[in-house]
């Protein structure tokens, strides 16, 4: 990969996690820009639970030893400061949305010269770059967006449309996660769908199902144990506080698809709920993430599969 010297070096301030709730600041000079890359200035970031797990060091010790110190945040927007040679679709000053997933053939072209000689996932007819076997993912195994300036492949950035507010564009990454899950499930407008968890991921899942897929309020169920979260979705979804009203016959075996958007230790309960809610042969998508092993009642699962 060729690099061109910048006419004036850029000093980037990097904020990186070094221990539980401990963040240090250091400076790094960027003096060269590789071909097909952009020099970017961070503008807005989202804060994902995955980022907070690194900030609190609530990840397995072997992972932390391997990856810290590390700058966090992987959802965000940035502004183009300099354009590397070979980049055609960006100019200085452009606002962009960051793609945090950098596939193998982009970050290591010497080992993976092109998409046809990439890992199995990234090759044509592979399962997709989101499952790249040698991926670099910001704020996971590569530095994230808690930097004032950083270099990033132009292929992993998208121009921000002028009619999309930056405060909305910063949510692009989690929106793509939900969009991919909905496509995988093959959801149709006349399906009955349950969304377990009314937090951010549950909210946008229900909103997309309602506003884009066109599923009616009576066919979308959102569950949670907090009324304030359910209040946010009540205009376009049926709601149920499972702490006050356990799932009963009204909802059992009634839904084609269930999106589990809770994660964490509560997954043991919500996966059981998902199995109960599904019609035989239905589909459950696990959107929530847990660091711990989650017991699943395979006997109950067998009855639905």
C-alpha cells in the first residue's frame, strides 16, 4: 500500500480505555495518508453497550489483555480533511457515515489481493463481509472513534445525504443491524411480530416494522419490564409489561417472528419467552448480546421446530 506525505502533519488526540472506567489521553501525529483512504475528523458518535463493556472492562480478561488500550465508539459521522490517492467519490469537507466493519481484503490487500482471494465470507457467494474471518472492527479489535482525527478506508465510508440530519445519520450502524435481521427473517407486512425489549434496539426494530414494512399496530407486540420504554412505542405497537402481566394464552404460539433485543443475563428469560410466543416453525432472531453462556430449554425449543 502506497502512502503520500501530507503537506502539513495532523495532530490527533486519542482517548483510550486502559482499565475499568479509566481513560487516558495521548497525541499521535498523522503525517501520511495511504492510497484509497481518507483522513477524517470525528464529529458525532453513538454510544453502544458494546462500547460500555470495554469502558467498564466487563469482558473476558483474555480479550482485555489482547485489546487494551483501545479507543472506543464505532457508530459515528466524520468530515473529510484529506483525500488519499485513488479516491474518486469524496472531496475535502464532505460529511460521511463511518462503516466500522473493515473486511480483510480492504485492511490487508497484500494478504487478500482482491475480493476473489478474500476470506470465505467475503468472497462472491460468501455469507457476507459482516462475518469476515479476519475483520477489523472499530472499538473491538481496532481503534474506534474516540479520536479527533483518524485514517479510514474510503470504501468503508458513505457520503451523508444533504437531507438527512447528522443526528439521525449517526444511528446508521445500529439501523443496518436491524435491517439485516428483518431481511434474514423474511418479514412480510401481514406477519405477526413480537419484539422483546423496548430499549433502543427494540424501539427501532418496532419502528421499522411499523413504518417501513407496514405491519399494523395489532400485529406488533413489544414487551419490557419498564413502562417508560413501552410508552415510547405505544402509538404503533401493542405493549406488554411482562413484570406486571406474564405472557399468557392470549399471546402464546401467536407470532411468526420474534426479535430478542434484550441480551445480557436477562436473555435466559427472554429466549424462553420467545419460544413460548412463536408459532411452530417460527423464527427467533437474537439481537441482544450476552458475555455469558445462556441456558436454553431445548425440549421446549424442539416442540416449536
